C-alpha cells in the first residue's frame, strides 16, 4: 500500500511501504473532503466530525489531500486496516454512499471469470458455445470499473486480453447493425422526401433523377450528411476535427509566412 | 458502416488551442520597437542578399553568441567553433539539473559520438537514459575543446543592430567563478545570436518570436529499494489514461540510482498534482517503499514558435519549440537543430570569413523542417487519434502489443524518420488499427 505523507507546501518526504495485510495504514486525522471522483463510492461529506471511519479504506489518495489544501495535515493518525480487500469491498458496498473522511481504498477489479489477465472463455459457455455477448458485457464492465478505479499495473499480473479474440460478427450484430439500421432509416426518409420534392419542383421523376448529375450530387450530400452528422454537436465537432488536421501544419509554417511579403513567404 | 467519427469527448484541444493568428498578433504587441524596426527593414523590396555577396569581414572572424548551454547550445557552439567561427556560449547555471525525462534515441548517440559511460541505463538498445547535467556538461566541454569560450552568465537582452551590417549587442550578467551573487553587467558585440535558452527563452522574447502553447511536465525523483531498482533498471514505463493525463502520458523512467515518476498536461495544468498522484498509484508496485528525493516541473513546448528566425538571430531546440507531440521528445531535436543552425552559419559565412544574413539562417530552418516535418506530423496524428479518450488509449495499448507495430515504431524512433514498411503489412496494420479503435469505442459504452 503506497502512502505518501505530503504537506501542502514543503516538498514531500516519504512514501512508506505498507502491505495491505499487515501494517496499519496512515490516515489523516483531519477532515479531508474527498474530491469528487467519478467513482460512485465516494461522496462529499459535509460533516466529517472525528474523521475516522470504521470501515476500511486504507489507501490515502494523495490527490485528495493536495487538492484540498484547506487543512493542514497534522501528524497522520493510524487507523485500523481491514483484513482483506473483499471485506473492504463488501463494507463499501454495504455502506453504499457512506460518508468517508478520507479517500476510499482502491479495490481491485475482481471477477471469477477474469483469470490470469484475460477472460476465461470456458466460463462463458451457453448451449455449448461461447456466449460472446456476455464476454463483451463483462469487458465493458471491467473497463468502466477501471476507469473509475485505476489500478496499479503489475508485470506479475499483466493484462493479456485482446479485443480481437471476439469474432467480427459479434461486433457487427451488436453494435454496427443497429446503428446501420438507424442510419439507413434516416437515409431512406431523407431520400424519399428529397426525391419527392425534386420531382414536384422540376418534374423529373425518380428514374430520371438517378441519371442526372445534379441529383446524384444531392444524393451524395444526403448520404454523407446522414453518415457524418448523427447529433447536432457533430457539425461543430467535424469543423473542429477538420481544423485540427491542418492546425499543426500552420503552426510549423508560421515562420515562413512573414508579414505577407511575397519574397519571404514560402508554402510548404 | 462502422462509426469512425470519434467525437471529441475528452479532448478540448479544439477549444483550447488559440488560433495561431492570435499568437502572431501578440508578437507585435510584445516586441515593441525593436522587432518592428527589423520588420520595417525587411519590408524594403529587393533586400534579400545572397551570402556570396555579403561583405568579407576584414581582419576578424565572424562572432556568434550562443545563449544557453543545454544540448542545443552545446551542439551549436561546438559546430560553430569547429567551423572557424568565434563563439561564446553563455549558460546561467553550469550545474543545472534540468527536469527532464532524459531519454535519448540511439541515433543521437551515434550522430553526436556520445561516450557510452554518459548513459545511465539502456532501455532496450534503442533508448538511452541520461542525466541532463551529465549530458549538458559533456557537450559544453566538447564545445570548449573546439574553441568556444564558455561563460557562466545570465542573458538579459539584446539590442538590434543599427544598420544592415551592424552588430548585435548582448547584455548579460557574468557570474564570477564559484561566486554567487548578482554578477557583473557585461555587454558583447556579436554578429549573430543563436537562441538555445530553452522553453522560457529570453532571446525569443527579444526578437518577438511569439508564444506557443506549452505543456507542464511534473516529475518526482523517487529513490526505491535496490530490489525494486533492479526491476526498473531496464524498463521505461508509460501510463495512459484520463486519470494520468488528458493529453499526455505518465512515466516511470530509470535514472542512475533512482527513478523519475512524472506526468504532463497541456489542457488541465491546474490538475497536475492530481495526475501525478494517479501516476504514482499506477506505478505503486514499482515504487512502493521509495522516498521522493525531489520534485520538479518544467514547461514543454507544444509546437514551434511563430517566428524562429529574425535578422541574424535564430532559435534552436526548446526555444524554437522543437518537441514532438505524443511523446514529448526534444533532446535529440535540440542538439540536431543546434548543429544544423551552426552548420548553416559556418557555410553561409564560409568558415567565419564573411558576414551572414537572414537567408543563411533560413536555410537551416528549411533543412530542419524538411528533414523532420514528417516525424513531427506523424506524432501529431498519433496524438490526435490515440489520446482522444480512454477508448482510443486502450486501442493504442492493444496496438503496441503487435509485433509489426513495435518494429515500425522502433525503426522510426531509431532513425527519426518515418520509415515505410512492407505495403501488405502496412495494410494489415491499417485494418487492425481501425478495427481496434472501433472495437474499443464500442466497449466504451
């Protein structure tokens, strides 16, 4: 367990090694409002009295401390450490949105099907075949968990899972087909009404439209629009992305484009 | 069709990066009359003169001041002195331990003939870890051996020359040997100035080079127990994630007898301590039981300054902003640009016998840009694609496990060129990348 006793102003001094199992953990007696982490397990406490929490958490997240700068850290108090991670987790679960004086522990990701750094496909069998949907679900959960509770990496337990073991049709069936259905639906609606309007305005029927260059251009724009613009924000996002692709180039060429004098400016 | 539009969820680069026109405009406000005088001077039509027609210097050699004694300054001063130019190298702190990852590629060891005992650690045979104080001192020593005079002083400002052939007057505080204190005010007249004084370059301010966006890199040096040091000895680790940095990475780099743990960010500088804590957490198993012996921070340029050359003043290294995105690598480019600039000066002055002018310095810019632009651009693309969100970072980590990727990356890193590979493998790689990104995005939910 990594502890850092850091004080807000002078340089930090030490990280002491504490193992989860044996040593008492350093804990700050003073009230430290945990910063709002994405994790649902922490909540701001408005009334940290004694600052000691009965259940678990051992790891002090230094960031809580540093960001908070409101309180000095007096001599760190020592508090009990929970016996094991599992208990920790169950405590946390039991407390739910319990008020904590200091940061929660960093519970590791645990799942019976996650074995040796990858998903044990044998445990995902359904009707004798691997249930890939369940694998995808499990992986989604794992990633979300890690995002909220980053873990220390370890070469003893490397992550070996590779998304490419999941067959392509799982992705297609689960993610791409529904999306394709929606987009095709939109394209069909837009296409139908565009064809109708063009017909009513110009008298060119559907079959004739498909031979006309201008109409084909409109069709192309409609398809591109449906593909690229899915939400309102996409219009701005696309503009930003376009600008982003050339922005770096412009920054590099700045020294060549001096004062609009033609002799000095050089295009890359 | 798979959705390839990765909406800019976490990156705020689009909002944050000021339009570079603003940066240019600032130079006019900042620079005051000195730069504008120079600008007026250059507006005259037909003023560009080839160096061949430059007047010979009578009875003296070309004098050049190199401001800043890091890798860029040291390399520049050495190349200048070797080329027969009278060189002074001004460095404010001769024992400076610049906060730096300290990773240099193999090509630098080759091209600059660095002795192997400079290198503390070898992470695979391609990446060498050095201590900056050791490297900088060595390069300065070589410059001194070649004939440059190394001055311990702090550059204050420079005065523009009066006329087209005039000299630059540089003002600096010279510190007496070993003595502390304010130092003595001195001035020198030189024909050209090479600004190698790093990210907060004063030479850049003097010429109104403009501002750049910069990252803050924060690093802690951690002394860890011997048994853990053994593990870290040959490994450099990089951590990616929103917890560690929204637009950069956290690292654990081995130094001689300790490790450097750090992270950096451009868009969320105020949260740097939080990111550092997250990096320490990720590296917990490696640095458990360690002691933080110091911590340091430094700006890292994100892109080159709008103006890198003005008159007979050129910027090199971090002062010019030659740091790659995505990886934040700058030592090699600093040394290389210093050397290139010096070589351009030597060539343009025909070994110090003629006066030079801006066109000679622009030749260095041209050469550098042409040689390294693909590398910088490739890393920019990598950053834009892979540092966008946690999903893309997962895809990046997955891709890095691929052997072909590793081979390509190492080759490019080794040679600092974008090395084309086998087209069929490239195609497979492209497909794999798209698939990886797409799958990762799907898993992001």
